[in-house]
């Protein structure tokens, strides 16, 4: 049975984990959101957030984006490649409604997955 949960082990928590992703990431970006990803040695994908107060000043805006991203990840975790993902946003994301944010996350994750498959084929 498939469990659609988001337990602690599916999160990037330590600075070392974030540093690993920032070293040599695959990037997928838009004017609103950028996703960095890097292959991990685990059997599941993990998600982390790098949402700066400089970009989204109000806590409720940052929390809304994180809540939507966690929900998207929770529902799609079995379709994602075994990678560590870091989500970053720009100020313009405030103008998007919830459905647009979810669709944009889907497009960016699809781009990461496609790029990952192309890189595996080259090796």
C-alpha cells in the first residue's frame, strides 16, 4: 500500500544536505520559482526549502508557498526521481494563486525528471 505522508526522513534538514545540493545542481526555473536538484544515494526523494525573507517579507506568504510545495511533494513523491530537491522563490510568486503554484511545481519537476533521464542516458 502506498503511503502519502511527509515524515522527517523525506526532508532536507541539515546544512550539509543543502550544501550537497547547492554544489552541482540540476536547475529548473521560472520567473517565480526555481528548483535545484541533485541525485542522492537513498531510495526516495527529499525536499528542502530556501525561501528568503528578502524575497517574501511576510511569514504567511512564505508559509503558504511551503504548505503548497509540501502538499505537491506528498502527493507526487512516488513519481519523482530519487533526488534531493531545494525550492527557492522570487517575490513575484505572491501574485500567483494556489492552483497556479501547484501547476508550476508540476512543470518544474517534470523538467528536472526529463533532464535527469537525459543525463543518465549520456553516462
